[in-house]
């Protein structure tokens, strides 16, 4: 720490004596050093300008007070904090006046309990300064901490412990509830009272969660179902917070923990089983949605199946399964799932729009498939022409095998499916030669169809007799 502010915003400093870098790297030795203060220009503590945040954003976060407060200050010769304190309530436990509160906008529900994981926005102001010296809004980052546990200033813990979800309140912290006699120069001078405008965005009760993870397997078997539900709920709600801030991968981990807690519990009654199913449907649905957002379509389908097993009339499960199948270009299966979802919720605009988009994609796919078919026909013609020049005695057999009415064999189709699925699952390969050089249109159409179902594309490389057909992955698959 630099209590006198000598080093603030400076890039480097001089040492009085050199140090041995080997000792510094050695965890058993270390190195003592002393800064040469004479080589460092002290910070001008009289400079109160706000150089930490952009000017335009600061303007929108200036301290706003009732005009009557300003009139009282002028009339009685008082400072703003002194007038505001008259309108505030002492919320400290021992009523020492260290944290004063005024509600700006009421919240809902109960107050945040000790140990809860809270998420807050705040602007912090010093006396005689209407610009915030600290602000989560200007930093574009919500402040998160465990109420009454994590190491932040005492005033913030006392203040948030009086708030409800969605509440906005104004607080004044006296020095003993902020940075005390020393302050934190240059931004916080000694014995500095501060004003905080705080919004409690949300909180998740975490009571018992840490205890659960510290239990042995045997101890967990002895806990009540109500306790298990409470721990699982805490993990799920934290997952919701992460999901709402677009931290999908971390939210997925929380949802999976919530599901495992419920799955691991040994049910004792039919009532517990019914309640467990209800809770698992919610958590499995959350997991499926995360997988869909992360483009883990196969895994999304697996979790949708789990939801449907527990709740066969779950609209979201059918719809999300349809979305995953749609992304995988399994159009007929996607249509089936969308229609099942629509039968359960006939007037859902989201489902109607998804079906419309699916039909458009099917039309595009058919057009593309026809283009592929024509392109492949040209390739077959070129190949047949080339073969006829090199092997004239086989012309008749070539013409016979090119009969467009001939069906491709089941064995050929199985081979195509096997090779293309293997190609799709291999992340290191981006293209492969056209499998089993086809001689008939049914074989061409079989390859095009299977490639389309798997979301693969067919391209022609080169020109004329030197051209060849390759199967390639889409950009989405390459990124995944």
C-alpha cells in the first residue's frame, strides 16, 4: 500500500539499493528492498478532478439531490452531507451513526440475508464533489460479494444488509465504516465520509451451500430433502444470474451442479419424488438451453429427452429439441418436434416463426441439392468420358451402370453414412474426397442427401478433366 500517494499513476520507481533477482525468485529466501522516495514526484493531493472515467458518462452519473437540500445549504450555511443526514435513518446495529440510509426506490421481497451472494450497482461520491470517484456503472461491471463474509468496506455490508431486491437507496458512510483515519490517498483522503447510491440488483441465498460441499458422502445421505432443495436452488439461481449476463459456460456448470445435488439425493417418500421431478425439469431445461446457446446441439437433444421423460407435455423441451435438429439440418425431425410443440401451445408466435424459417431453409436446401446433383452429373459425365477413352471395351458396361433408374444399394448407403459421420466428428479434417466415386444418379443423390442431413457441403475443386469432388464442413462446424 502507498498511503501517501507517491506512486499513484507512475510507471516505475528507483530503489535505494540493488537486489539479487535469484533471491527474489526463491520462495524460501525473498528479497527486502526500499524505494528511493526522493526520485519520485509526489502526487498533488489538491487535484480532485475526475480522470478515471469518460467525461460524457460521468455527466450522466452526477450526484442528484432535492433542490430543497441546496436551498437549506445556502440558507443555513451547511454542507450537502449535513443536510442529507437530517433526512436519513441510522441503520447500524449499535446506532452509532456510522451508516445512514434514505430509500430512493423501494424493492420487493425480503432483505438480503447474511452469507447471500449479492450483486449491486453503485456510485460513490465525496463531500463537495458531485462527480463519482468510484462507480460500477462507469466501470460497466456489477459488484459481487458474499454479504458479511467477503472483504469489502464495512459500510457496504451494513448498507446492503438492509436492502431488498430491486431497491435503490442512498447511504452516507462515516470514516470508521469506510477507510478510517488513514483514508486511501490520493482518491480517498484521511477521515473522509462518503455518499453511496446503491441498487441491489439481485441476491442468492447461499446458506448451507458451503456446508454441503464440505460433507462426506455418508453425511450427505443424512441431510433432509428440504436442505437439498435449498442448496440446489442456490446453485440454480446463481446460474440464472450468470446466464442473464451472457456467461453461458459458467451458468451451465452451475445448472449441472444443481441437477447433480438433486440426482444424488436418496428419495424417501412419493411426495419427495414428485417434488424432485418438478425441480429436475426446470434444471434440465436450463441445461438444454445453455447447450443450445453454445451450439452443442447433440448434447442439447440429450437433455431435452431427459425433460420429456419427466414431463411428456413440456413445450420448451420439444421446441428446443426442434431448434437443435434444425441447426443440424435434420429438417424432417425438426419439423416433427416443432409441430409437437405447436400442438401443446398452438398460438406461440416463437414456434410459428421457427416453422416458417424451417420451411425456407428446406426450400434453400432443395435448390442447393439440385445444384449439387447437376454438378455431380457433369462430374460423372467427365469421368465416364475419360474412362471410355482409356478403356473402350467397357463402354457398354459404363452406360448400363449409368442408368438413372438404377437404385443405389443399401450397402453403398451404409458406407456413405459411416464415412461422412466419421469425417464430421474428426475436428482435425476439414475436407475429404467424394466417397466411393459414384457411377449412377441414385448414388449421387444418396451422397448429397446424407451430406445435407449431416450439415455438410459438397464442392468441386479444379476444372475440366482435372476437377474432383470433395465434401467440406460448414463454417459453423469448423468454429465448433
